[in-house]
């Protein structure tokens, strides 16, 4: 504690006279009575009000510092807010106050708020609080060197894991912010030549008066802090199918010359390594046959863009950022635009790799491990690889990484794979705009995903009969050929099988199966039980899993050729030739491959009644969640 008789105010800044602006009389009157001024600073688990939480709130009223710690009774803090006439913060307008109002519904923010971030700008100072303190020669951080906002988050994580001293250090760091704000405000007022103001506001001889030792020694600290994790592997997935899913996660690099992190996540067991080339990666994934692949890389361009380069003629109109990235930035999560020059090769590689896998029927989603880690309350790798490793282990992921920490690329690959498990279980949010594929983030409060049954099969196998039977059991019906027929009508072409097959292959080659799936699904609106008829490409299956996770079920119908010929009305030799010609068209080429990928197969080789009973049995299996 300093001697009250010593003038330990910071010296005046040597700023030019033109920069010494006179403050409003409103500011002077607002802080004229020191007892009504509340200095306040919060610490949080991160920067996102959407995902992060307040950890502590330090505040000083009438020369006394106190602190609210998450889990405390908030009434003393709320009472201090209510009794103050003026609030003083640094950047509180954009950070502290919105967090307070989000956390405490009944928080009464004082009518007058002096945000020192803006007040210092008026007198020619800029930058964050620590930079301003350095410029003014303010020294309130002895013993706290090297601690910043990122370290403050780690101090909280250490406290949650039993380190009381880490919490005390966090409180000291917070107090230093309050002390610094008091000194900064003193300087702001001093700049307007109100010489006796400082003595009246702080009659105790400056901010060193604050009873830090009293706060640290007398406060009742938690005896056994417990990691308050709202989510863990068991709590999130239970014993549902996703808990046993096989997901590959890839932390992709922009060059095949630099190895990418690779994780095979079987349930909760993670196996990681580094992989270089695309060919090696695809070969490995095809051998594993995962339920899903989750890649940390942009997997699409902004709507309207033609290619990744800056020479794209559409760049000026459509920019370099997608809607998913804008959404994350609005939520306070930093993310690079996908077509920033340093990101272009990564985006190009990610799109190329995803297309190769989808053509093999493997669903691929885009993930962002940093955002997922923020949402799950796991420290990012920037805080230290050991903290990311520890956070994943505490979530419930098992594997060699628990004992021997691998590279940060492999840890991010584990996180990407875990995002895939969230998607399969329906606990996800798809961020993106129209015409752009989604970026997937975990969401424990996600609404129930619709149950979608997709049917594939050879011509006249009985898939449409099965689809209508399922429709009669309460499912909304849609069909790919309905979209194709609209295209045919728009072109004035005949509505027959050859034309449908020709237009179908044109759509596949020019617009892609994702577009066709979206158009077919748009016909059933917000239905919660959907049957979609006419899957023909592995990409159809991949898209529907990417969209609906384990709530998509693929049913494949088979039947002998003779039975299919009879059902199609092929009685003559010419009829048989036309049937065989239709079967040989490119649009029908991947039907058998789809059958190998299906979740459930029904052989339609008996009576119609038997077929109907098989479809009903399939629906029973789906309803009880066996698949």
C-alpha cells in the first residue's frame, strides 16, 4: 500500500498540444463523486458471447475492490451495479457490458458509461489497455509479467482442475486491470486541466490503496473446484449408434509436401498419424470405409465465385468470404476467409479431396477445430498443445495421444473427427448460405433432425412401389425425377425415359448431385419424416448423410432381371432391347455400387404382399433406431 501523502500520479503525456482535447463537462460531472463510480472488468473463457462464459468479474466501488467468481451469489455484484451512477471500463461497450447483460438478466448498467478505449483516443492515445499503460508509464503489473487475455483463460482452466493458486493469480491479474483503468482515467481528466480532480476522486492517494491482500486472504475460496463440463462423450452420445461410429478427421494442409494430421476415431478411440499426398489419404480412407470424413478445410467457394484465384472475374462482386465465415465472425470466433491469398491452395485442395471421396459414396463435411474446441470448452492449440490434449482426454477421447502427446495437427484431426460424430448423432449446426456447402459445428441444443429414407434400385426393382408404401405410413414423398421433369418441361422436351436419363446425366455433370438433392428436398418443406425415391449416384448417399447424419437410412431394392422385365411390360424382343438399352445408360451405371453402400437391402423376388411385409419390417427397424 502506498503512502497517501505521496503524489504517485502518472506524469503528463508529452503529446502535442493539439492532441490534448478538453473532455466534456458531462464526463467531469459523471466522475466528480468518486463514491458513485464503479470500475469493472470481466474475464471470460474466450471472446465469443455466443459460445463463451464469464469466469470472474472484478469491480471497485468507493475505493474497495471485490470479485465475483462464476458460481458465486451474484447479488453483491448486482447491488454494486445498481448503486453506481457511473460505470468505467476499457472496451466495455463491445465486450464487458454485452457479456454482463447476457449472463445476468437483472443487471442494471449505470446510465453513464465511460469507456476508456474511446476516452483515450480523444487525447491521442490508441491501442489496448496495456499499450496505453505503457505509453503513460503506468506500472501496476509487477509479478504479472507475461500474463495476457489468453493466459487468463488458461488460469481459469487450471483452477477448474484443482489449482486454487491459478484462480488467485487470475484475480490479481483482474485487479491490475482495474488499477490500470483508474490511473488511465486520472490521466484523461488531468489532460483537461482540472488539477484538483484526481485528489477528490481518489482521496486515498491513488489506486495502490486497494486492499489486494485483504481480498486474497479473507475471501472464501472454493475447496475442491470441479471441472464443470456440460458435455462429455458419454453425456452427449450415450449408447446411441454414433457412439460406435467410425469417423476420419483430417487437419488438412495447403500442400501435399507438408503432412496433414489424420485421425481414425472408432467410437471414442482415436488413432492418429501424419499423411502427405492426396492419393495416400484417399487410399487409406477407402480402405477404412468410414461412416464419415470430416476435414478441417474450406470445401466450397463463396457463392458466385468461379475459382480460387484473385484473377477470378467474379472476385470483385462476390468477394473472398463465405456466409459460414461471416457467421463465425459475428459470433466472436476468428476465422480466415476461404479465399484469402494464404488460404487459396488449402481451399482448392480441400474441394478436390472432398469430390474424390464423395464420388466413392463417402460423405464429407467441413469442420473447424478451433470453433469446435471453443464450443466444447477445450483450450485451443494456441494455448499449448498439452492443454488441447488434456481437454480432449477429459471429454472422453481415448488413445495413445493421452500418454504421448502427438503433433498439434493430429490433435486438431481428432477434433475434426469428433465433429463428425456430433453430426452423425444429430447434434450439430450447419453454417452456410444459399449455394454454399455447410461448415459443421457441434450444437448440443440442436432440434431433432428429420428422419429421411432414401431408396435406390435397378429399373423396375420396386423402389417406387416401396417409396409409396412408406409414404402411406406417414412420410412426405419426393423423387429426383420430379426435379428432372421440371427441367424437361422448361426445355420443351418429351417426358419419356430416354429424355429423363439424358437430362439426369446433364444435371449430374453440370450442377452436381448436391443441387439435385436440395431441389428434391425443397418439395417437402419442413417435413420431419421424408422418403426420397431414385438415388442413382454415390454422391446422393454422401450428401444425404452430410445433411441428416444417422437419421438418413439408405434402402436398396433388388429383384431378378426376369421379374423386372415382366414388371416393366417388356414382352417382345424390341421391348427387351429398349429395357437393356435403358439399363446401360450412364445414369444407371452406379446403381449396384449404391447397393453395396446401402444400410438395408430388400429382395423383391416374391409376391407383392411379401414385399410389403418386408418394407413394414424395415420401417419397424428404423423406428426403434437399430440402424
